[in-house]
């Protein structure tokens, strides 16, 4: 069964701290993996996309990693800011128009 | 970059009425758009795939007669929630696939529907 599991479900950190979100998937065939940030009441916004051959991708303070062998991905947020408070969704693509969404991690950054 | 505009951003309607939500690709053509529903603290659930010039493809369990989808042009898809009930209250999000977004999803900003 194609599944994307994210952990933790929720996370609270202090401003300025780093954190890492996890995404494990059992999806086949694998096309690419994306991380999205979704602010409350808004649509998701793409952060990174990685294909099978890519191990890491950065977007500012966000760095995503991918281990295609273990089928794991992580999103590392450096020097967190209050505006990082949001849900982070891992999405794995099986191919054209076929996507499996993770349930997301809700991040709260406190001052 | 690829921009998807969704309107309205929020709407309150009475039970039994119909509500139309619009999804527009502003700077690209989208032959295919997608409609999602999201309940609080849950992930996005695909409702249907909207194809320009043809009938939408609905996911299992989604009532096609209740959630009418029209994709009349390459830049516009509409979702009409007919005879809305309180249980239809949810966050509805559209997205479109664009080569400008590296063939990924570009999402609209979502519509918060509250049925009273």
C-alpha cells in the first residue's frame, strides 16, 4: 500500500532553534518527493522538490534530504522564526498526476 | 512563477443553497486542475481531477452530483457545492500542474466554506 508517514505530528520549538521533520514513504514507483509549507487557512506552498538521484536540496533556511534506499526524507529548518509556524507536508509522486500526501507536521515556533 | 488564484477565500452559506468556488491559473494554461478538501488538522484529500473540455474524474466516495466541477477553459475550473449541508463545511483547495513549477503542483490559497 502506498503510504507517506510524517513525524512528529506536532512540534513546538523556541525561536532561533533548529528542528528536523521526518517523512517515511512506501511508494512505488517513485518519481519525486516534495515538501510543502501550509500556513493556517492557506494553500500549500512548495519548498523543495527532489528526484530519485538527489540527496539534498536547500531553499534558504530549509534543507531537505532524501535517502531513496531507506525511503526516508527529512526537512531541516535552521534558526527558526515565528513565521515558520505552519504545517509541513511531504508529498511523494508516483508519476504523472499521482501523488500521495503525508498527514503533515504542525510546527509552532514560540518567541 | 506559476500563480493559481482561488476565489472566494471564505464563504458562509445556508443549508440547502449552492456555492461556487473558482480556481484560475493566472500566468499559465492548465489542462488539468485538482480539487482537494481538508478538514481541521488533517491532510489534503483529493476530491477530483478536473480536465479541460471533458468530465471530471472523481475519487471514490466523492459524490459527483453534489460537487459539480466545470473546467471550461484552460485557465478556469469551478467547483460548485450543491445543496450544501453543515457537514460540507471544510477548507477547499485547488491546484494546477504547470511546467513553470517544475511540473509540480501550484496551489490556490483555499476557500473556507461554512454551512450554517
